[in-house]
C-alpha cells in the first residue's frame, strides 16, 4: 500500500511539473526571440549610425563652452572643440587646428554655449603685433636681398637709416635714394626684442615712399649701400667750408725807407 501511495505521489508531481513546463515553454521561446530581435536591431542601428557618420564626414570646429558676451576675451575656459557634420560648416568656421589663435582675442558679438565660433565673431585685429602696423601712412615696406657687404657684416639693425646709390645698367648714370629707414633685417623687426647677432643677413626691409620704391625697383644695375647716422637728416654729407686763399702785399724796406715792390723787383732783376 505504501508503494502504491508513493507511485501516486510521483505521478502527481510529475504531471504538475509537466504542466508548468508546457506553460512556460511559449514564454521562454518568446523571450529568446525577443532577445534575438533586439540584438539584430542593435546591430542594424549601429550600422546605420556608422553610415550616417561616414556620410556626414564630421569635422572639429571651435565652439563656445560657456556663454561669451560681446567684448569678452577668448580663453581655454570659454572655448571647446566639437565635431559637427562638414555639410554644416563653412569658411567662416574656426577649425579646431586654429584653437590657439583665438586665445587672447576678443568676441565681437555674443555667442551662446555650444554655438560654433566664426571668424566674423572675432574683433579685428586680434593680433596687436602686426608687422604691417609699423609702416607709416603714405609709406610702403620694400624688401631687398642683401649679402655680407650690403648688411655691413651683420651690423645693420632695425631702426638704422641708409642711403642707396642705384646704378643704371647700359647707361653711365646712377640715382641716389637717401635717408631710408630700415624696419626689418630678415625676420627681426624689433631691435630690442629681437637683437640680430648674425654676421650674414639674407634680406633687409626698408620703409620707402611709392616714388622711392619705384626708383629702386627700376634699378637694373648694382645697388650700393651707405650706412648713415640716424640723427643726420641732411640730404648730403657736407664737410667744413673751405677757407678762401687771400694774398697779402709784401712790404719792401731799403735803408729804412719803404719802397715800391715793383721797383724792388726791377732792381733785383737788373
């Protein structure tokens, strides 16, 4: 009898678990199918995103990381780099490679956070040490090639002044261009900040009037360089005036009596 009860209990529990398994099988199958579908969808989304990024060809530009009011100085605290589609950029966008150029400049207009910084948003000139600003109004910068002789063996510096004797080839003539300021020797244009100790210079930049530049440019012969004192503003160097030679009459005395030089000369010849 005990064995019969045992068989009945085993039959009851096995039937109960079989029913539960039959109930859970569709649910498990659905979960598996849902997982496969989600994985496939994820792969599809990743592929689409990759294609979109490839088609967009993103480029890095400079954007505002915080609100930048007009007149504020650009710095690493209010600027950042951001990748945006190339289709949404233009020549006015500041590329990420020029990030350092903006540091120290000032904003001309207000820029919201995340907005790209445009070159038109930057006050001009954003570089206050522009070489062209050293050229006086009405003058022009003119660069000439020089050698050791022309640069006075490295003794020529920005701030010096020179005279040029320009020879004309094919003609026995030359033209003087005097008192020309030297504003740069090679790349040095600040005598105090960039002292030049080189023995040889390749170029010298002069500040000339358009007429002087035209006369120098038309030179087809040799150009002779003459260094002058910066304080000497005369057109030509002048020496001390020559003293005129004056003749003085010679007095002739004979026996204590003054006689005419002409008579004295006759007596000598006789």
